[in-house]
């Protein structure tokens, strides 16, 4: 027979319920800033060493650093701010597998397109946006719990930025390597330009399309391709087409205003023969202004989606 403990005896501490481990790894706040600063320093160092040594063995390092830096930084920012509960594996899978599948699918579909034209850019926009959405569906096919506009924005951006990183690396390589050898200056200029423009291109368009797709995903994980999804897909494809054709449209507009030759041929040709100073200024205005308008349209579209989604403001 047990007796009660004498007065004053400390009571045994009963262990409380164990706290479950966090569902996502706690990446330190501001990692994207450190990645951006460190990546820029590494890229500048790689560029300087390549220039000083003139060795081609550093070119892959320089191309990969320049192509992946900005996309990786933006994906880290999206994960830290709005996607911790989505899981690292989903983000990483969308970035790597989604980007690679999107690039391969787009290259396969565009292999029959040769001569620059507005129709070519329209087909390229439709095929690339379809390839990225198909890659997003493939990566998330066994993750039925990932749905909703916020998940679509973050994961769609991951696919788009993965696509942009691989595409940029390919374009930089093609721009730098010629019959005369490797042009380091051309390589660096191309990397800087594509890095500055990267946040306003593929990642932004696929984020918007992904939000439309995942907001209508069923509870069992099936993807419902409704009319709003089709409309969003066509809208981002239009932005993609306008972005790609800005250079040719600027040439066409300058030729139209200054009454130079047949405009359709100039669009495909991509340059004016012996342009006057006035034509050069107009071309800069139309090309830069066109890119800015398309970028503002995409950013405004994405911002409107975040304002309508309460969970976007309440993420961890």
C-alpha cells in the first residue's frame, strides 16, 4: 500500500508533450542578401581571373555563376518570405527539374522555327509558357497538398527562374563563342544584361500562370484546366511575345516614323543600315520603353494577385 509523500517533498515533474519538429528547415533570415553579395563577389573575381589568365577552363564557372546568381537569389527570397511551409524539396524540384524540363521542351518545340518574325515570337511565347506549366504539373503531380494562389506564385516562380538560369547560360555561351574565339567582353555584357532583366521575365510570367493553375487544383491533387487558366496562359504568353519582339518592334517603329524602306523586312533583319543620330535615339527610347512597359504589366499583374490572397501576407 503506497503512502502519500510527506509534506514539503518536491513533486515529480511530469514530462509535457514533446514539440514536433518544424515542418521546414529554419534557413536564417537574409540568406538571399548574403547569397547576392557573395555571388557578386565571386562572379567579379572569376571575371578578373579569367581576364588576367586568359584561360578557357574558367569559362564554365563564369557562365554558371552569371546565369544562376539572380534566379537563385530570387527563389531564396520567395522561399524566405512566402514559401517556408511549401518545403525545400518542392522549391528545389521546381527550380531544377522544372527549369530543365521546360528548357528541353521549349527547345524541342522551337527547333523548327528559323527566321525572326512576330509569328515566330508568338509561337515561342506559347510553347515556352506551355513547357514551363507542363514542367510545374510534372513536379507537383504527387504533392496534392500544394495548391492555392500563393503556392502557385512561389512554385511557378521557381520553375520560371530555373528556366531563366539555364536559358541565360545557353545564350551567354552562344553570344561569347564565335569563329574568332571567345569574346570575354561580350560574355560579361550579356550576363549583366540578362541578370538585370531576369526578375521581369520567365520567373514573373510563370508565377502568374502557376497561381492560376494551383488556385483551381482539386483536393485530390488533380489539375483543373478551366477557362481562367487558359486566359492567364494566353496573357502571359502575350507578355512573353511582346518582350521577345521589342527589339524588332522598335526597329519597325523607327523605320515607320522616319520613312525608311519596307518595315517587315527590317523586323526580320533586326537593324537599320547606317542609322542617323535621330534614329538611334528613337530606337533606344522604343526598345527600353517597350521592355519597361511589359515589365510593369507583369509586376502589376503579380501584385494584384498578392493583394487578393490573404495568406500571402500571413506566411511564416
